[in-house]
């Protein structure tokens, strides 16, 4: 059972991590690899709405996705898109990225190699990764306009889909830590964090939701 204060703090972080962008037509949709096939489903939905002419899925594997996606996140995303009716000619794959920075850098190279002219990107991620992905992309590819997108759902709905509330809260806390420390390391742009969100983050850390926090010597981005 999760305490009421913990749930309230988690919802604050959940809401903050989402950018609230209105989706619009863009040059491409980039789906950031993870354990969540919902990212691929959302990218396909945007494609079918005519908002993008091409999809690019990026990602190798990680400890949280290896069991579910042994062939790699981007490969499984592509297979999902084809199952949902997207033509193979409209799907590109970048299978090597192992962190958000590599997702952006490697995707940019794949698009250049494919001759895709990019002025804007629908950046599709898990709901709680929207802000982190946006901040990273804006730092590494400043000439492009990014629009954040994810599967519309509440914190409670996402927990129900994952069936592990502790893992979800750990992820929310870890994503916020990166927003706090990575700008100084040159990995992403800086964004303001409201005081109530900071207070919630600190309480959740004290409650032990720290498995996704990184140490000073970690290179994972």
C-alpha cells in the first residue's frame, strides 16, 4: 500500500514531466526506445493521423527492456508498427542507442543518411520522459523544433499498465534528478523546477524511491 502523501508527490512529478505540447505536423516522429510498447503505438497513431510521413524508432536494450524486447527496443517498435499497418518504407530503425543523448545523436545521423530533411520532430516517449527527452533534444539538435508527445494517461493508469507502482515512482524520481544535474554537464538545456515539485522529489527520495538515481561516476544518460 502506497501512502497518500507518496501518491500525491508522485502525481506532482508525473504532471511536471509532461510538456503539454499540442501535436502538429512535423518532418518525422522519433520514438524513443524503452520497455513500453505504448511509445510505438502512439507514434503509429500520429502517423495514421497524417502528422508525419516517416517514423524512426531508436534504442538498443536496457536492464528494464531486455526481457521483453530481446531483439532490441527499436526493432520491436518497428515490428509493432508493421503489425499496426504502417508500410515498411515509412519506418526507419536506429538500433544502437543506449541513452537519451545517443537516441538523439544517432537518430539525427540515420535521418541524414536516409536523405530526410528535418525541420521539426514529434518526439515520442513514455509520459514521464517527455521533459527529459525534450531538454536533451533541444541541447543536441538546436536547429530543429521539437514537439513532445506521449500516450495520454494519468499516473494511476500508467501504474495499472506497468503493475509496479514502486518502479514507476523510482522512474519519476530518477528522471527529475537528471533534469537537475545534467544541464551543468552539458547533456540538456536547463528548465525551471517549481518549488512544490522539488519538495515532492525530496520527500520521495527520503521515502526510499532511489533505485533510478545515478551516482557521480555514472555515465548513463
